[in-house]
């Protein structure tokens, strides 16, 4: 989270490396060590490197190398709030991290030419503290980066405790690489972040298909297929505590697609996505077929950023939806080699209401930030009667994706529990004629990124 600070800290460390010849002096010194208590210390572990990477704290942290790829956080007692940036990210990696490269390194590999990428990781996780257990994987627009990569940061959260959350906001969920994930996305100053949160969490993952996850990120527009995979890191973002966290074993392997004819060309982007019909619980879609140098085998359909199904043709009907609700769809094409196109332009479907007798009733809610400063903001929500009959009341729900909270609200009644928010009408603004609207507003506080939540409106 808030990796801009980490990027600056590591960039500063790299500057010291150039002036002090760190690659020639500091790294060999660490080769003899089995423990490092330096915030920028490293320990070689065969084809891997263990790094302290303490970038947002000056509290003591020590890492102890136990042989092979096993290591532990042997000293740590951090005490930061869970809504800001973590204190540290001690990790083991293969590849090139800010110009420091491991031996027998298969990277960089261009995403469009990635043949395979698989990792296994077994961890020890103490029952106290606030931390995540996460991969941190970097893509860059060029094959090398001596500082902050400018492509995409892919985080894969195996587990977490203490209520910490990824950077950005939750934008979907998906099943990929044989597991269920909540998907979070965000934008830093010069790079994208996409995080996959394992649901439920675990202490180990075996033969995780990283390529499948990267392809999912490509289909969401988070990874540019022309960018290069630079490294794979696995470690612990720590806010509180941390002592006892450890890696029992870790491995990652990656290969480029063979030059002898392996298909690495993605299909063309599906065009002309359109909503062909809706009911109170379904939406039907159609699109123009994609083309491919070998052949398109199917399409992935995404609702609000989460994959909801596949189709072997150019139509799809999504079911189980809520009445009088907006949904945004995109479609990506897949070929026999597993290459995935970029997502199509979105199409929005609005399901019909369940109302009967006197006509349909429903409402929509539109959110806008009207002012924002360092840690606070004001916002307005417009509630519109989208049905054909008057409504007598309305309720708007959403879940904050970051560290936001409402400090005062007007023209509505607030009820909240954790990150879940419900606002209902006052006595004077519950009745809304068809096509008319009313609004409420509030002042809030935030930390990190003040992302836009997804609102649901229910009419009565």
C-alpha cells in the first residue's frame, strides 16, 4: 500500500548504491551473513535474494536465513496504524529489483511472450499483529529498470490479519488459477496496481499459475501485454508486530514461449458489444467476433470487472441480477494457446424493476466528489427515480474500498458498520416522481486513495 513512499525510499537507497558502489561492496558483505538487521540489508539464498526492504520505519527489524529458501523475521515489533502504508516488506525474490538482480535469472520476459510462470510458497504466520502475506510482482515498459518500474505492480495476497487492505478499491472478484479472489485496483503516480486477495486465505500455495493471473490482469486492462515481467517477490507487509513471520520454502519458475512456433499472439479486441435485452434479473449481450492468427476458441464475459462466464459464440445472457440496477460489461477473446485479448469497450445494462400493478419502480444513485483536500473531502449523491411510477422512499448502499469514513451527512439518514454504508431518505425527500431526482451530501475523511465506491439504490 502507498508504494510511492517505498519507491522513493528504494530510489534513495539506489542512489547511495551508485555513489558507494553497493553492488561491489555491500552485497558481498551480506553473503557471509545469516542474519541482517539493516533496513536495506540483503542475504543471498542460492538463486534467490532475501531483502529487508524496511522503507517506512526506523524500528529494528532482523531477518535470519535458515538455509535453502527458508528465512524468518526474527526481530520486529512495529506499531503503525493499519490504514496507511506498512512499515516494511521483507521478502525473497528472483529477478531484478530496482537494478539488483539474482543469479540464474529468467527475467525480463515480455508479457506477450510469457510461456509459463509458476510459484509455490509455504509460510509461517503468527496469530498476532497486523500484516499481509503477499507476492509483489513488477512489470515495466522496458526490459530493465534501475528505479521505480512504470508498468504494473501485481500483488497476490495469500492471507492477512489485523484488518489491513490492499491499495485502491475492490472492483470485482474472479476464479482464476483454481482459486477464488477478490480483485482490487488502483493507480499510483506512474504505475498501476492490481491486487488479488485469496478468499479464504491460506498459509501455503502450491504450483500457483502466475501466468493465468497475469492474463486475467491483461483482460482487465491492468497489464499491458508489451510490458516486461522483471521479478517475483514474496514477503510480508507489516504494520504491527511481525516477529515470527517466516518462509519455510519458496520457488518460482518462468519461461518465455519458444521461438519454434509457439502462439503468443492475442486475438483482436471484441467490437460492438451491445445489450440486446434485460429483465428484472438478467441481461443479454452480443458482440462482433474477434480474429486471431490461429483461431479464437471463446470469450470471457466480465460484469463490473469480475468474470461471470464464458461463451463459445458471440452472445451471452447473465442471470441472477438485482432489479432496477446498472451493470457494466466487457468481453475479452481467448485463443487455443490461452492468449487473451484486451477487454472490449464497456456496455451498460439496466435491469427492469420488479414493480407491478401501477407500473415499475426503481432508482439509481450517482456519486461525485465535490471537493477534496489532504485527508478530507465532500461528496454528493444524486438519487433518480428510474421507474415509471412514483417512489415513496429510497435506500443507497455501498462499501468503502479504502480508508474512507463519513464525518457528517445531510439530507439523509446514515447507518454504517465498518466499511459498509447505508443512507436512507428523510421524511421530506423520500417521494420522487418518475424521472425526477433528489440528493444528499456528506463530508468525509480518507487515507491513501479516495476511490469511488459502487452504489446500489433500492426504491420503496
